[in-house]
């Protein structure tokens, strides 16, 4: 069988498996994200090896496309109207979760015997979430509650805070370790953040003016795909965050476009095929064997990150005046962790080669855990707290 036939047979099988996962997810308590990851693990390099190498080679471009689509949709959560309704709670919770994660994981890892500089690096990586997984769970749950809108907004911004904290943490770690690696990493991160915002502006401003004119009411599919792929291409070319670039472009279009009723309707239609392949491929390339290598250090990292999410979510919710049920479930809703964390780990490993293996192995190994166990907890959190509105008894105006 030639490579082209094998590729299309694999893609056809993956789409049908994704359809089955979607149907099963609608009839059970299992998120389809977890089901797709498990399908990928079973069929990929850690399982039966059914997915050929040329198919897994598509993972990187699929990741870029899927994450840019997600970022555009998350940008829709940052409209002036939604920020007026939930902005204070989104900012308070996102800041609290990121800062509490840093302050809990760092001393916790020091207590289990890690070098303080390495502990700080791993704590900064722990601030990252999985916007693609969380976004798909919100879509699967089809919840329009105040809680789900807040989670959508928090996920939209907290990786940006995490990237900033990570950049500063690398400087601190370099100071503690007595190297100059952190300064270079901080400069690279600053250029990356500034470049991503610039890409978002370059695509978003003309996009807000031009899209929706050919077909009144909403942009065409070709317009939506053009904006997404243009953003992904520019961000990849400049080596900046596709998430942040897409988020900025999406937020600008959602706030300033005057020719659409629903600026992201076509992107919602286009998103699922990309997401399906993205999650299956993510499972296929996961190295389950890395779980055996992380040992007690990995267990401590998982426990500390879970505790930090719960405490940070509760604290941020309390400061924002959210009802008690929502405060309890914000942390569990933000447990998934994936590509952003692995990207941070690779950057940190390059900056601190003496800890490269520890950083990358720990991050990859715990990502397997958080990507499989995190989505069901997010879905549970939406079910338990999603019916509580911001005007519930005991809440304060936000």
C-alpha cells in the first residue's frame, strides 16, 4: 500500500473514531476530549502503532491551526459587553490562580528536595492551562451560565499572564542558579509577546473593517479561514505565540466589526474537524512511558498544582464576590494542561541545559495525567456550578 492510500485511510478512520467519541461523549459523563486522547494513545506510538509516521507528522501544523481557531473563539469572550458583565471576576480569578500556583508549587517542590531555581521554573510551567481542551468542553456542555462564561474568559487570558510570569521566573531562576540564561529568555519572551500582539493588530484591524461585507450578517467561511490561517502563518513565521496573536485578532474583530451579527459563527462550524484530529494526534504522540520516569517528583508536582488551582480559584472567586459553589469549582475547571506547558518546558530546557531532562520529562509526563483526568473534572465543574448565576444569594455585584 502506498503512502497516500495509507494516509487517507488513516484520516478516514480517525474521523469515524472521532464521530464515535462525540456520540459516546453525548451519552455519558466522559468528555469527548478525553475519549479522543485515549483513542490516539491506543492507536499511536504508545499503543498499537496503527497511525503511520507521515500522519503523526501532521500534528504540528494541525496544532497551529486548531489553537488559532480556539484563540479566535476565546477572543470572542473578551467583548466589551462580556467584560462589563464578568471582567472583574475574570481578572481577579486569573491573577489569583496564576500567582497562587507560583507561590504554592515553588516552596512545595523545594521541600521535596529540588534546587530552588528548578522549583521556580517548574512552578511557572504549572501556571499554563489547556485552552483547546477547556474550550471544547465548554462547547460540548453547551452551557450559557455565568460560570461557563467566566471560565471561557479566564482561559482566554490566563495563559497570557502565565507567559509573563514564566518569563520573569526564568530571570529569577537564572539569578538563583548564577547564570545569565534568564535575561536572554526574558528578552525573547518580551519580543514574543509584543510580536504576537502586533500580529493580532495587523490581522484584526483590517479584518474588523473588511469582513462581512460580501454576505451581510456574518463573514463567509473563506473569510474566516483566511483570517485564521493568515494569523497562524504570520505568528509561526515570526516565532510568536499563535494563541496570543489569535486572541488579540479575535477580540478586535468581535469588538469593532460593524458588519457582522455573529463574527465567529463560521469559525464555530469549521473548528470541530481540526479539533478532532488535533486531540487524536495529541494522544498518538504522547509517551505514556514517561509516566514511569517522573516518580515521586511527578506525584508531588501533580498534587501541588491541583491544590494550587483549587486554592487560587477559591481565593479569586472570593475576592470577586462569586457565590460559594462557583468558588469551589473554578479550580477543578482549570486543571487541563497541554501544549503551552510543553512549549514552556522546551524553552526552559534550552535555557538551563543542566535540568533539561528533568524539566521536559516531568512536564510531558504530568501533561498526560492532566490531559486525561483534567477534562472530566472540568465537565463535572460545569455541571455542578454552571447553574449558579452571578446574582445568586451571597454574591456581590461584579
